C-alpha cells in the first residue's frame, strides 16, 4: 500500500525489495522442480543482490550426500539453468550457508538434525530464526512433512522470528481433499504464513494483466458483455508427459492446469478492479468472480476431454499416451481438456469463456484472447469485409511474451478491401531488462512475507467447486476422445465452438 508521503513513495519505487535475514529449506531438493527452477532462482536472486548476506539454503532428501555433494548439485543446476551469468564471488558467498540433511519424511532423527542445522545457521549466518519450508515433494507427502515440522518444533515462531510453509501444486485432488489438507496445514502454520504456489502468478505477463486493465483508460470501457463476444484462454504444450507418468496418470490435464493456472487467468481477466493491490483486496475480487462462474448446463456438450494418440511432432514420431512408459494401457486420464464457462454477473452475463489445455498440441503457447463483437453495422460492401475477422486483444503469456491487438485495416489499392492486421507489444522490444523467472519473484515474496501472488484457500476452494462436477461427469461418461499428437486436440473441441458459430484460435 502507498504511504501518504509522496517523497517516500518516490523513494520506495526505486528501492529494490531485498529479503531480510532468512533461510530456505527445500524438501525434495533432488527433484526435477528443484533442480530446474528453485535452485537457479535462489542463485539469480543472490546475483541480483536481493538476498541477505547470510542467506542459507538447506536441502532435504534421501540421498546419501555430504554438504559438498549438495553444493556441487546446486552448482551444476545453476550453471545449466540460471537466468543470470555465473559470478564466482556470488557463488562463494552463497555456498557459506548451504547444508544438506539426509532423511526420509518418516525419519524423526532427520528432522532433529534439520532443527540443529537451523540453529547452527542462525548462529553462523545470522538468519535470525526466519525460515521458509518449501515442500517440493509429491503431493501425498504434504501432510506428513507439515506434521513432522510441528512435531519437531520447527514451525514455532519465537522472539519475533517467522516460519513459513510453501506448498507446491496441486493443492488437493478435489474440494474435499483440499479442505482436509488445509486443515492439516493450518493446525501447524497460521494462514498468513502459508504460501500456495501457482507459479503462473509469478510471471510478469500475468501480473501485467492487472496493469493493462487497471492502469489504462483504453481497455476497461470495452471489457464487458457490451463489446466482448467471447474469451479464449489456452495453455498448450507440445511435449508429452515425459518421465512424469507416476504424477500425471489419474490427475490429468484439467486438474493439473485448469484448476489452477487457467482459472487464475480467468479470474484476473474477468475480476472487478480491486480497492488496492494488497493481498486481501485482490483475493476478495478474485474469489468473487470465481464464485460467479456458472458450471456448464450440459456437461456432455460444454466440456471435452481427450488423450493424445501417436503422431508426428517437430519432425519426430511421438507415441500415444497409452503407450507411454508407466501408463496403464486402459487409462482414461485426460491429456486434453476444454470447458465452456459463463460468469453470472452484470459485466459478463452471456459471454462464454472457453478454457483449453493439452499436451502434444501443435505448439507450446499460453495466451488469453479477448475476442470482440463485430461492428453492429457495416457501411462497406459485403465483398470488402470478406477477409475481416473479429477484433481481438491477445495477451501472450508465453513464449514470445507481449500483447497483440488485431483489427481491420484497408488494403492499399484502388478499391475498398479490409483485412486483419496486428499491432504488437513485445517485452523484448519495449524493455531492456529481461523478465525474472516466476520462481525468483515467488521465492523473494515468500521471504518478504508478501502474499499477493499466492492463491488463498477461498480461491482454491472455488476452483475445485468448478472442476469437481466436471471430473465426476467424466468419471461416469465414456472415455476421452483420441487426438493425433501434433494437432490441436480432438474434433469434439472444435465442434463445441462450431455449434456456437465460433472457432478456436490457432496460435
Ligand atoms: N516438475 C515440475 O515442473 C513441477 C511443476 C509444477 C509443480 N510441481 C510440483 O512440485 C513438486 C515436486 O515435483 P518434482 O517434479 O520435482 O518431483 P520429483 O522429481 O518426483 O521429486 C520428488 C522429491 O521428493 C523426494 N522424496 C520423495 N519421497 C520422499 C521421502 N519419502 N522422503 C524424503 N524425500 C522424498 C525425492 O527425493 P529422493 O532423492 O530422496 O528420492 C525428490 O527430491 C510436486 O508437488 C509437483 O506436483 C512440479
């Protein structure tokens, strides 16, 4: 929130947000997420001078490693995946606070070692007792790890210090399990010390939705049912499940992506302006709009699930989902999901929001397309506007981050012919600084105790309220439609829009 002193506000904007004395414990530190995203993000923050000098990083996993082995793994992961250049002096400082604790989540002795390691780092590194526990572990272990933290007094906040829990997605498997997990977590950590990760909210392009809508006068007057025909929110991946069969099978695309990332994008696109940008005001508006989402009346017609079959992708042959290693050949898990939702409020009544996600689609792309109605009257000959589509504002979340506006323009020549053209804003052209990775921003916010970019339980509950009936319907009705790898999903998804005279974008 801004202060009432304009001089201080001016200074605040220029001051980088630097974390105070603190440390981070990563459970599951040998995992994929930790190696590719978390460890590099810690280094990038240190390199940008945003971590305190005595910052400490403790890794916890079952491998028989010494501190030196752990440091080597962090080093390799930083060299391979960090965003900013490697600087020896930054590394040498970071390594001072690096420790590894070996153990299983059941192992009381390991948690006792973790406790003494934290106490030792408090003395040596001046971490002040402030530690965040990052649960980068398979979701079934979330309750166990949290309970162990309580049992060993690791969640106790003493003498003004803080202890925080960072919980990876998915937060629950449905509404009931999300509420149960929440109960376990809140028995140990107070609500304001719990940070649920939806890394999409850490992306610059996602935060920019708020800037686009609420810092400008150009867009908000037309951001409603009077002008918008429909909204398409897409997260398409070109890869298959890779080595993540154990995680993915039984979860599927809708739980993995729609429940969190896509419904968060919907909330930011559709919500009313918050009274301020503090966490409470934002959560209030996001929860309100998610609460106004109406479930499809006809789940058979307004939802589609699919499963990738063999095909060609990027010049290579790809196997179908049911042939992937570790997948039950009779699996009915969705690798593609599309839903049509409406929002029952004055701004959006009657405007469809089409959400889709899938693996092994034509291209890797995440975007929000706000598609506008056609002009109510055209003074031009029919032939002049044959090639004119609908106006659109497309927020390109990733890759090729930016915003495109599409509108009609006269084709140069002696006759009146109107065709679609695009006006582009690209991050790479407008700004010299590269965007921080989402995990950099989120880890820094955890250390600062800033919860704006973390979904609250109310939002998670609303998302499961939307998804649960869809999953239940799918469980009892048929199988996912097959689609060829490298295409844009099952024909049923195209039919869903064609019935309403619309079509999916082919980004
Ligand atoms: N990978 C991604 O890109 C991604 C994206 C979004 C969310 N997530 C979420 O992030 C979390 C981690 O994902 P991940 O892909 O990194 O998982 P992962 O590669 O399967 O890693 C799991 C980690 O948990 C540890 N572990 C498992 N069982 C243990 C036990 N009984 N005791 C102690 N340690 C144990 C493993 O350590 P050992 O070395 O001891 O086996 C390993 O470090 C999950 O909640 C996932 O849903 C991941």
